[in-house]
């Protein structure tokens, strides 16, 4: 079993293909079973945000060995609807809190 410490965050930018309207996008996503298949089994959905005029920003938490599964699912069902960019990410809040405390105590 994989613990939270063994997992990584993956942020995915799903940029809208503006040559399609919303009805065409939704039809294509339905046909590819996007809403049932993404994110894949074993992958935790952390956040899913819509950025108007851009697309969607999805953050997933997963074991590193599941990254290829996410990639295949993006290729199978998101391409043609979105252009995709993927970035390994991490939660900066604990780091920020350590820095804030260090600065408060005279450090940098």
C-alpha cells in the first residue's frame, strides 16, 4: 500500500480547443467516456478549477507508477478537446510556514 508520503502531485492544464463550442466539446468528452474514466482508478482528485478563457486546471495526487496510466487516459480521451500540459507539483504551504517562522526568528 502506498502512503501519502509516497505520492506525488500532478497538475494538468487542459486548454480549451477554441475551434469547438461547448456542445461539441461535451459531445466528444461523452463519446470518449471522459467523465467516467478520468481520473483513472487509484488516482485522487485534489482540485479541478475552471479558468475562463483558458480551460481547466486539474491537480491529482498519485503514486508515481500511475503517471503512465494518467498519460494514456489523457491521450485517449482529452486530446482533440484540450491541449494538455502536465507538471509535477507539491504543496508549498508547509514550506511557506517553515520559512515564515524562520524569518520571524531572524533568519532568511
